[in-house]
C-alpha cells in the first residue's frame, strides 16, 4: 500500500488524496479492527436473526461501526496534512524528525494508563453486556448500535492506531503486530494485564528514540 505521506507530499489535490486515502483506510479497518470485534459480531448476528431483514440490520451495524473509524482516519489524515506543512516551515523539525515519532510513541504509551483506555477496553471486552444493554430491533437501531460500538472501539485503540497511521500501514509486519496487540487486549483472558506492559514498552521505546534516534524504525522515520 502507498504511504499516505506520498499522497500529501507528491500526490493529487487534497480532496482527491483524501478520497484515495479514505478508501484504503476502510480496507485497513476491516483487516485490523474487525477481528477484535468478532465476538460481538457473532452475538449480534445470532440475536438479530429473528428480526425482519436480518442481513440489512447486520450491514447497518457494520456501516455504523466503520463510519466512526473512517471519521477518525479522515481527521488523522487532515491532522497529518497540517503537521507536514508545519514541519516544512520549521527547519529544526526537518532536521530532527524523530521528535515527532518519539512523541507519537509517547502518546500511545501514556494512553495505555488512562481511565478512558480502561473504560473503553472493559466495554469492548464484555460484548454480551454491551449487546444486552443497547440492543434494539430494526435497521436504524442496528446502525446506532454499530456506531456506539465504534466509538468505544476507537476510544480504546486510537492511540495505537496512530502508530500504524504514522507508519503508513505500508508494512505488513506493523499491521500484524498492531492487530495482534489490539485483539489480545480486547479478547484474551490476560488482555487487561497486557495493557500496562505495552504502555511501558512504548514509553521506553519513545525515550530511546529521543536519546538515540537510531532506535527509530524506518517506517516511522517519515512521520
């Protein structure tokens, strides 16, 4: 996949670049985020099977979920567009690209310890409770349910996804590692215990990047 920086720096006009990115981003969301939501998807499919037009309801649920992540992707792309133009006007940042990369790693690490991460992760880890509390019959209700779940999922994983966004999702290894991390947090028995561990790893990695820029992975060098 083309790195989104290519669209920003040497690509088509902003509107066209944003449209191209949005399409690719939605594919990435399907590949990376839906696996961690499979328990809820299965439960919703079973629960909604007896309502009128269950396939339409399931599609509406998916659309609501994906819409939230697409909105996040668009916001991240536009933010990165502004950041690139700011860096182009700041010689010091041009000469020290690891500062931004280290900051992204630090943000992701710190977020692992926040109450928002904990609250959203606990909702994602209890799909049955979420479904019982919010399920309603009908296609509009299915869309609203998917949208609500997307909000909690984004609230849980947005900081980790920033790392993937910074890498441009051009590396299959980055995609696999981040997908495994987020899926483990949301579905595995030891998921909650893994959160502070990954937070410490990200913070240490950030510190190493600031102290020794050679620790910056090549994929993140173009942030």
